C-alpha cells in the first residue's frame, strides 16, 4: 500500500510539472520546433555523455577502495544498470539495485557499496548546487523560481554535508548511531547488524582522507561540466544562441528539480526546469520546450537500453531487480 501510494504520488507530481511545462506553448509550435531540429548532433553529444559517465566510474572506484579494489572499467556496467533502474523504477531504487547486483556478482559488501553510492549522491548534489550558484550569478537568475531552487537546494545539501561529516568524523560514534538505526530493520538482519554498520561506516569515511576528498570533489565537478558540454552540443541542433553557463544552469536546475520523487526518471520537473532556464535566456518557448524533451530523452533512453542489455548479459531479469527494490526497501543486505 505504501509503495502504491508513493508510486501514484510520483505520477501526480510528474503530471503537475508536465502541465506547467506545456503551459503557454502551443502543441503545433512545439511540433514544428521538434521537426526543425538537427538530430545528428546527438551522436557527438552521446560520446561526450559517456565520457561523463566514465569520469563518474573513476570517482566510484576511489570511493570503493575501503570496500574492494575495483577498476573504473569493471564498475562501468554496474553504473549503467543503476541509471537504467533509476529511470524505470520509482524513488531512485536504482541505487539499491546497483549495490545489490554488484555485491552479488563481485562478492563484495552490499552495504559497503551502498555507502559509497550515498557519498556519490551527496557530492553530486553539492557539485550541482555550486554549479547552480556560480552559473546563476554569471548569467543572472531571470526567474524567481530559479532563485527558490537555488536557496532550497543550497540549504538542503549544506545541511546534508555538515551532517555527514559530523556523523562520520568519529568512527566509534558513527557506528553507534548506525547501530541504533539498524535496530529498526527486519529481524533477519539482526545477527548481521554489526557487520553492516562496519561496512557502511568504513565506506562512508573514505572521503575523510584529504587526497580522496579532493579527487572525489574534482571528479564530481568535472563530470557534471562534461555532461553540460553534451547539452551544449544538442543545443547546436536547435540553433539556440545561449552561452555555455546557461547550459550549466539548465543542467544543475533540472537535475536538482528531479530530486522530487516522480515518474520515469524525473519526467516533468526536468523539462519544466530546463525550459525555465532557456526562456529566461531569451530562447523561444517552443524551442526551449523541444530542447528539454529531446535532451531528457537523450539522457534516459541510451542508458536504459544499454542497462537492460547488460542486465540480460548477466542473466538477470528485470522482474528480479524489481523484486530487489521491493524486498530491500530501506536497506541493503550485507
């Protein structure tokens, strides 16, 4: 029942944002803008996107060191599976699926892996907030809604980062707190609670090393900047006369907007935020809307198809990972 309510709430939120996205744009004008675009620009943009994903795999390999030494190449298919599952399953269940599949196939701690993914998401959020503030200051926050996204996201991730370091600064204290949290898990995990806490704390403390912190922070910013270049390349196909900082502002605002639980990979909030930025930069409503649709599909579709193919090559059915996301809701087995 809880999952059903969460699913339909996500659908409802997406529907609201899709309505806001389509408002003030005539369907015929939107269709014309889609028809006039030059789609061959998606080819070089796709290559750049996979460079960004590869950079994230290098970052993940650094975070994984306390759990297991794994190369970025070895981690790449699991990252793609995570993207695919996030696109198709509600509530960003792809993070759980990624940890589960990696742990099962590579015989490493699933809880430790999940800890590295949590750190990834924290650094991603902080990098996006910083990018939003810098790019917004550069080109100007033309719309009050962008300022609201900036203020709310900055407050959320500043608090999250501070809380993370306060929690993990002292290893003994961190284990004590996590032990208390794990007491609320199902009874089948009770005998493994200590190992789960040790694995989780060990992986989350990986960025307390100054060199690891600098490397992870740098790679986070680099990956998002490279992904911004992919959006700029797609923009060439729509003949949009906006500077690169606008694409960084678009990227950060759209990806922070999809933190809201929604349907199918953030559909709705992403398009709404992307269009908001472009219209503020002087792009016509229809062109901005067409770009938002194509750029989001460009991110979702290739990773979803490739993730399903990798999953099939691993001999794992999609029904099984759907069961994993349901079974492991709220936790990841050690």
